[in-house]
C-alpha cells in the first residue's frame, strides 16, 4: 500500500478512514522507546503523515487511560489539550447524575472539548448540544460520539460559545478554558470565556447550570446564588463546580443567601456540607493526627471534620486535626502519633537509624522544607524493615516534626 495521495487538512480525518483505523489498531500498544523503529517500518507502506498521526494518537490514548479507562480510551480520539483538560470520567459521571436527578433532560455543553462531559451526560440519558470553536477539537468530539454509539444524543457544533443560544435546553454546562499561551490561567476573568460571562449564561438557563472551575478559586469569587462544590477522586482534588438553579441541593438555601459549600469525595460519593462552623480550637497534638481530604480543605470544611472527630487544630493556620480518640471518617486520613520533636535533622536521622527504618514518608504543611531533600539527608539508605511517616509542620507556631503510622 504505497498510496501517496495528499491527506485531508485535518490531522484527525485520515485516522477515520479504514486505513487509518487499521493503522491505529496496529500501533495501539507501541512502546514510546520503539516509536522511531515502528514509524520507519510503517512508512514503507503508509503515508508518512498518516503514520505520524496514528502514533501520536496512540500516545494520547495511552495517556487518556487514567481519565477514561482502558476500554473507552482505546476507541476515542484525542488532542493534546483534550487529554490534559478533559474531566476524569468518574467525575463527569457524578456530575451527570446530579443533573439527571434534578430533572434535566437536555444540556448545552459549552466549551465541550473532546466530549468527555458530553459522553457522561449522554450515558445518563441526557440529550446534549456540544459546542467548541476549535475545528480539530470539535471533530474529535464528533468522532467520539460516533465511536461510543452516542451520536443520536450528542449534536456537536463548531462555534463560538458566546454566539450560541442555549435557551432550547434545560441546562447549561460550561467548562471555560483555563490555559493560555503561557500556561495555566489563574484569574477567572482570563478564562476563555471569562467566568463572568459563564455565570450570566448559567443564570439564564431554564432549569439548572453547572460551571467547572479551577479548585483554587477564591471563595469570595463564588456568587451568592450559587452552590460551590469541591470534588476529589481517590484523594486527589480534581475540580470545583458552581451549581445554579435546580442544580443546587436543598442545602443551598434561598436565592440571595450566602453560597452553599460542599466537598464531595469519589468514589462514593460522600458529601460533606458546610454548616458555617467557627474555626476549631487549637490544642496540643494528641494521640491521633488527621489529614483532611484536599476537597475538604479547599472547601474550608476542616471545622466540620474536626467537630465529627471531637478534635482541634495543632496550629491556627494548619489544616491538621488532632484528637485523643480514633474515629473513622471518610473525610480525613488518620495517623497514630508516636513522637513529637522540634525540627532537627540530626535528631531525626539518629531516630530513624535507631528504629531500623527503611521506608520514610514525608508530609508537610506549614513548612518550607522540601520532603525529597529531607529524605535524602536523613535516610540515604534503608536501615531495616521499619516504616514511618514524618509530618513537617508547626505546632503553636513552632517548627515541629510529628512521627506516626497510618491507622489501618
């Protein structure tokens, strides 16, 4: 097969041909270290552009497994930005369930990317208009809807979202681009489109709306008529969402009230709601130290966790909860503390040698010391089979090391 006819302009189009699909199957499991040899061999029988496109797509599919799972990732089409910015499938499915449970039957997915959220919505039985202004990205979203058998529920439109009328849909979902030419964008008004535009689009939605935002958004930027939800998956904070209209829970309160705040942990889901508690009291470290989930910390719900644990803070500025009793909670990881020491590298090194420690986990909060640097200094080589976790932190303002073990 030495057909050298010109390929279509889009890098994605040739991969949708029979030859392209066969080539994708052939290079699916290519080791990146073997790409050059594989490319050289395949270019004897296929156009060079097609080989490059197939190998590039294979790399993207391998990266996408972490977000979409092996089965879907092996069939879907991606762009580099699409893999980077797509919602993890478990998070998208959770959000789709929330919209479904609020009575939504159709959603305008604005800034749809390669279609990750549109896929989750369609699998929940929701009709979707998926909009993106980038031609290649829109083509990937359309191909993904076809590949996954969801084309009847997903209409993909290449357009500027600010020029699309979503009034014929129950709900709006907006995922503004948070990366620019210089990398990640932190100012919500520098999103594309700006957060202020997305909020107004959400408020005009007939029934409900959800806006995906960066988890580092300041709480003061959350509108009073929204519910803000921070979501983690497997202990890793993934995103924050602003919910409007019927998308809010009953806990959101009336329009005009202070915004409702919640942290949701996946899998589960397990959700912790804000009750407006004051900051916990500060107390000396007890037998147990609790490290709250990142979504709990981002949502400013450490006080709610501390109340569940009958605990306090080891320092007014540090999100570690201490307690004298162990109480299991999904919202924090518990450690039994065995030692409390002032920060001292030599003392820690001697203690690790004395206890024959071979595995050292270093965590920090409120410390300028880099964990890897400390690990190299105090444990250049294993001393034995023991293991320990060291927390570099502050206790009542003083640099402190707390040593302990996870509670099983």
